[in-house]
C-alpha cells in the first residue's frame, strides 16, 4: 500500500511531527497553514494521506478500510522515523491516533484537535440532529455519497464569513469517507482505553465547532488524562481560523500563524511538570521551573 506523505525538513534536536487528517479530506488539509509554519520553527513535518485518501492507494477499495487500517498507516509512517514523533490528529484522525496508541504504538506526545471522542461519534451525531437538523441532514448526505452544497461546506468547515471561492476550493478537494470507518467511529471499532499507551497528551476544542460539542471533547480529555484547552473563535476543521478564512491571522508576536497553530505549539514545547507553580509573562503562560524536575510536553501556550 503506497501512502502519500507530505514532508517538510526540520532541524536536529526538535521533535518530528506526524499529522493525521480527519474524514472526507487528505494530507492536503495540513499543507496550507501548518506544515511550513512548524518546519520554519525546526520541526520535521510528515502529513499522511490515509489509505483511500488524497494521493494514497486504495481509493477504489475505500469502504473496506476501518480505523485499524488507518492506524496501521500511522504506524508505517512512524516506523520510518529515527525517533518517536509528536502525533497531531484532527477529528477522525484523532481517533485514529488513539487506535494507534491502543495497538501499542509509541509517541513522544499527542495533540488531539476537535477529536471524535474516545466513546465514539454517536452522541455528537444525536446532538447535531437535535440542535441543527439541516446540517445533520447535509452531513448524512455526504456520508451517503451525495455532493455537498457550498452553504453546507461553509457552515461545517468555517467559523465565520468566508469567500465563496474559498469554500468552492475546499469542496473541490473533499471526498467520500469509508463506510466501514464511519461504522467504527459509531461504536464498532473504537480504541480500547485499557491497552492505550499514554504519552503526554493535549486535547483541543474549537470554540465555534459546529460538529463536536465541547462537553464531548472535554470528556475525552478526562478519559485520557490529557490537558484540555479551548481555542476560541475557530471552527471544527484544521483549515479553519478565527475569521473563517484560510489566511492566518497575524499574532501579537508578529508571526503569521493562526491561533490554532499557536496553541498546537504546546505539543512541542518542553517545560516543567504540571504541578509546578504557574507564572504569567504578558500573553505567555508557562510553568515556573522546579529544580531537578523532568521536562514534559504539552504545557506551553501562547494566547491571543
């Protein structure tokens, strides 16, 4: 099985990052804003298109693949790296990362962004059907293979007003998702939390997520013993930013990174343990060093 992996080179001494996309997309969803941003900060980046997605093999057999197959794809990418990477999974990709960890896979750290919960997608599906039946019907239509309207893509994929051509460009690259994978997410193939490895984890919720309730994302963090943060002003997909466009918003530090990326940076910062006293430095929150304490991931955030 040949897999498409979009790669950016990094520097020695910085952990590599492996990006795992969600349903209906491919590795391309990370390319516009994420890969170059992290690579410019020294991290080698590897975004995989899971089998049947993007430029990877298996499109004709898509419905045969489940979460275990996708987890095997992640394992294949990780096995080609010299050191354990930080894994960043979005939505379905976050559940794939959990499946990988439950199968014994290792990682230096994990970021689960707007994750499909560890207990599956069914509660969120019922919640969407109750609170936004029109969007629910549209999502079910996409799952059944029907095309998505521009209005549906805009509502599901962006957090605010967005140019029609931008929506059209995203829709043109979206694809079907495996029916077997959708069934797995509904409860048939969920990861076993009792066998899951537990590297340092960060769970991110989006403040304007139309698809995944924050309560479900918070519950996943509790189940996994992970740090939990809410990124205000952004929508569910990784291509979404505060203003709903694909253009990164300039931060107070002068970088061109979206707020979602700046919070994801917590995964790659090595600072002191969570029980150390907190100090505030302007818009940066970090741990005050404790003598002799071991460094860990997922404890540094830049607020905007």
